[in-house]
C-alpha cells in the first residue's frame, strides 16, 4: 500500500474511531467499573469483532448480508436488543453500587465477551467495511498483503483511540463511584447511553 494511501487510511480510521458509538460507551463503562488498565480486555474483544467483520467482507459474505434484508434486520435487532439489555443491567448495577474499589473486579473474559458481542452484533459494520475497504484495496495487486495492512491499521488505531481517549476520559469519572450518589448517577447515565445506542441501531437505516 503506498504511503500516501496508508496515511489517508490512518486519518480516516482515526476519525471513525473517535465517533461515539457502542464501542466507546462500552469502553468508558469498563474503565469506570474496572479501571483504565483492565478496560483493555473489553477493547480487545471489540477488536476481535472488527477482525470478524473484515474477514466477512474480504471473503465476500458481506455482500450477502448487505443484500439480504431479512438477515440484516435479524442481526440488527438482535444487536439492538443486546445493547438495551446491557443498558438496563448497567442502570440497575449502578443504582446498587456504592464503591467500585471494594467490589471484586470483573473477570477479563467477561469483558472480552461483552466487547465482542457489542461490535459483532452490529451488521452495519459489515456494510460499512464493504463500502470502506475498497477505497484502500487495489484489486490488481496481491490482496492478502493489502488486507493485512488494512486490518492491522484499523485495529491499532481503534485500540489507541479507545484506550487513549475514551478510557482515559472515563478515568476521571471513576472518582465519582466512591460516593453512592455518584455511582448511581454514572450507572444510570451509561445505562441510558447503552439503551440510546441500541434504539438508534434499530431505528436508523
């Protein structure tokens, strides 16, 4: 991939990662609930989903998802329902939480699994990559090296933004969880954000 094209990919991937969405909300919730360092587990789960999306597009299955209204709708509503479920659970757990620092830390696998499901159940990501990838892939050149560079760039940029921007931004909010009122407020705020993102995912075409 030419350097000029790769730099354009980095810039575009950064802007996309900075756009608030379910992944950003999940990352901030993890940073508040488990700390900045441990929030990386949820981010890694989200990257596993990105790898799956890119693999689907590279294999040509993305066209099937994009052209099958029924399959697209089923996955879309399943993803929306999962985000709403996370929101309700976050809302309730925040109301019951009094001190995050005294709670047992959430297992790493639990955060990985949630991050994976948050991104994996978004069929719009497949459609997005279906439209996005061809801008940086040249069909007349070997595809495997190009997809390798494309995937590595997307993943590294997204990890950097999630961990270096959203998780850091949530780090300061974690102090509020030391008070019962602060924990309740943050639980309800992030619960409402998850529900909002879920509703938007289901409603916006």
